[in-house]
C-alpha cells in the first residue's frame, strides 16, 4: 500500500482526552477516531490489526472444534426478561423499541439468543456436544467510558457457547477453550496470566479471567511466586493457616472500655496518629445495606473490605456498601465513628483477624469519640465469620502459603462454566437414551478483540510510538524512500518501486512511504506506526548498493545488499533477508 493512497492522517499531538498510552498512540497513529464517548471508528490501519486478531481467534476456535455463527445485535428484550438478566444489567443495557413498541436491546452478550437457537434445533443427547462462536459487536452503556478502547461502550468481541449433556462433558469443553485462549494470547504477543475470576452478570460457579499484565489495567489480580495460584483480587483468598483464622480472645484480665475524645477525626489514619497507635490496632466498622437493613463489616484498620467477599458471605441476601446517600438517609448513624456494637445493625460480619488477642480501638457510636479496649464477645458480637479483607502483597497463598503478589492487568478474556442456568430458563432440554429430559449444561467463553488491540499497544510501545508484534502488524514491512533532490532522485524512486514489487511478490505486505515529505517526518511516522521491519532507501545507500534495515521493537540496524540478486531471489530467501514475519505463525 502506497502512503500517497492510504487513508491516513498521523497526529503530532496527543488527544486531550487520552489517559493511557494505547488510547494516545492509536489515535495519533491514525488507527481509530472518536465518534462519541466510548464509540470509535476504525480506520484502515486499525481495521487491519483488528482483522489480524480476529484471524488468530478464528483459527484457534476452529481448531478447538467450535463452529462460527452470526447472531443478531438487536435482541428481543423478552428473552432477557426470561433469564432475569434485564434487571441484572440494569442501566448498562441499551434498550430500544421498534415501531410496534416491542422491546429490544443491543446485545452486551448473547447467552439468551444462542440458547434459544440451540434449543430450537437440537433435542437429543446424540446432538451434543456442540460449541458455537461468533465475532460481533457488543454494546454496554458504560457510566464512565474511559481509557479509549479499554472501557468503551461499543466493542468487538468473540463469544463462544458450549452445550453438553453433563458436567463432565462441560469440563472437557471448558478445558479445550481454556487451552485455546492460551494459544490465542500467546500468538498475539501478550504477557498474560489466567486467574480465578468473578462471574458478574454472566453467572456460573467456575470461571477464569485472562489478564494482560499492564500497569494501567483496571483490575488487580493476585498471584503466587511459588506455585500456580492466581485470582482476581475480587475472589482471591489467603491461606487458612493464616494466624488470623486461629487467634482467640483471652477470657480474663481485659481492661474496661475507655472513651476518648477524637475531634474531627473520622478516618483511621488520623485516629491512629492522635492516639499513638498502629492502624492495625483499630477496628474498622463498615456500614453496608443488606436487603434494606443496616449491616456492619469488621476488619482491622489497616485492611480494606472486599465487597465481593462480603456479598458471598451474606448470600442469599443481597449486600452493598453504604454510599453518601445511604448515610444521608440515616442521620443518626455517625459516619466515621461507628462501633461494632451499634444497636441498629441487624447483621455483623467479621474477618477472622478480628479474633486477634487484643482490645480494639473503634468508633464509640458518637461523633468525635472513639473507645479503647473493646473486646470480642464481651463488648460486641459477630454473626458471620468470613474472609472479608482485600488481599495485599505478602499475604500467604491458599495453596502453598508462599507470599502472594498483587499486580494490575487488563482483562482480555474470560471463560465460564454456566451449568444449567440459561438452559432451564430458556427451555434448552435434551432427551437421553432412556427418554428422560435434562437441561443442557452450558459454558461460555469471551475474548475482547478490540480490547486485545489496546492491551498489545500498552505492552508493545516506546516513547516514539507503537512496536507491533509481527503477528498483528498492519503491514510486515515499512519501506521508506528518500529520493532527495539531486540527479539520482529518479533512480532512487525506480529502485524503491522495484523493491516494493519484489517484497510484495515474496508474499509480504508492505507499507510504502512514497510521499513528498521530509526524512524527519517519514522516520517519525515509521516509528509511530510501528511496523516490525523498516527498510530505508536513499541516494547514498543506492550509491553504495545497500538498503538500511531497522527492527522496530529492538532498534537493531543493519544493511542489506541491494543487487539484482536480492531483487530476483525466491520469495523465501527474500523474506529471510528482510526478517519480516519471523514471529508470524499464521
């Protein structure tokens, strides 16, 4: 592709709304353009990368036995009402009506439609297993779209759905997809980890998230340095051998409760400094709503409450942490000064570390006051014990007790074992060999294809621009011609044209910078656009019979002989000489 014909405009300045490198560079490199908040157009270079990712995904899905379908983006809202997920998604779902005022939604995912599709076609155990996938656009009305493609309202996704006769069959399908995901993300050039995940609106008891390691990731994940344990921080656990699980409160010699004045000190740090105590000596009492009533979650002052762990601890009741609006509705509740013995609390949930053999400093249930020497069982009760703290680096691994580490990552894929939730709700049953009916056992498997593009840029860039992995690059080679102004200019152009044709004849995809622009502009754009190999031909090089070669990712440079033999060798030899596509496995 000649750059004089390519629909491309690179930018020297960063977009004003860009907060992360992938957003900044994809816009500057002319890959995407913002249309509305969280909605982007994909221009030719970006579209080529998107198709590269799609191709890798399709190859691995097909190799794993999945079959491609195309499901509608506009889906009947009635299906979502049958599964109950219309309420679960709430304002995240785009809702619309047709001219007959029939309710529809723009698909955030496709469990409902694919389940009814399979139910209408298959009804026997002989039909199963089957695994269907699609590559299609999805819509979620994010409250705060940000980070460019990482949290967009419109995004390209691969979603697959398996149907089996039993849990054992689901396990096989799940493992096939799990292994395929490892191959996909490896081929895309990502550094990633698979971690135990939170099911969210999708549901299911077993699931794994695939996290691309990145400092800008919106998700924290935990991993062990000594074994293969890894989990999203929302579901991460620490060892049951942690001392917090076994500590007990001495029965005697407990000092009496002492009230202390702590004016305008509603926070842990301020109280600890005022009283000369460590934050770990304070008892943090976090208010939460439990089915419309007040609950308290107790953790040491130096730890945070994991809201997802709290929700699991009170299941089947529903829990959410208090907001400012909740406190405004309860003016008698002393925000920042709540103690574990607050009379209005109907449920008290505590982390096992609250059993520590000490008297606690905690809120006195009175503004500007705290109390010392508060003891479990004597001064307050606990109704439910559960691991509530958010895991931090250094906590012991639940598998081997080694130290855990917390990193940030971008979720690029997730796999779920759904069970029979959707099959029962939407009538996907099969008849076994005895004539008995059973719900199909489902799994679902998603990859954020447009998010993969952003994650790759987050990992593969430098101060000059993008450095695409060979498997995803829009073009294999960026050919830069510098004809100059002298007598040799026409000869440089003719030689560059011949080299361009030879490279394409060797099966390489070439971006040819034939513009009338300065060398500085051409070199800056070449580094910004990030093709794996750059070839530069100028008058001085032509006079010496060489073309300059640069590997974009490493900066390695060398010279290739530019003779009739180089231009006429076979495709394999020319590809080897250029060194392009050496990481391409397609």
